[in-house]
């Protein structure tokens, strides 16, 4: 069973440009990780400070490996520093096809 992940990010109003820069690095890097089917980030329509990451992985093990990847660990603090509450709000979905 594949795994989907939707992550809501509440970005500080003065951190949009910084968030977008680090998010682009996450997208570029994460799409190369083993087991990644797709990975993107975008701004939520009609929600000024909200962005989402949407991910699709071959299985939970691939997602877990992504979360412990050295790139993720090295860049997580910068990403979290852009968020108004300092948290990523993840929803993990067991996808059916």
C-alpha cells in the first residue's frame, strides 16, 4: 500500500520568501529519495500564510527513511523557523489505488 502525506505549514508573514527558498530545496532533494513517487509544495488558495507539502511514497518505510535522511535533518530547523507555530502539521494517508 502506498503512503500519502499532506503537511500544512503556517508560515510567518515576513518569512514567505525564505520558506519558499527552503521548500524548493526540499522538493528538489526529496524527489530524488528512494521510494518517492511525487513530492511538491504550494501555497493554499485563499489562505495568505498557508502552504502545503504533498508527498506520495511507495510505502511507510520509504517515508520514514526520507524523514531520517541527512538532508532532512540538516534543513529541518531552517524550515521550522519560518513557521508561525514552529510545527509541521502532518496527515499520513494509507492510499488505496
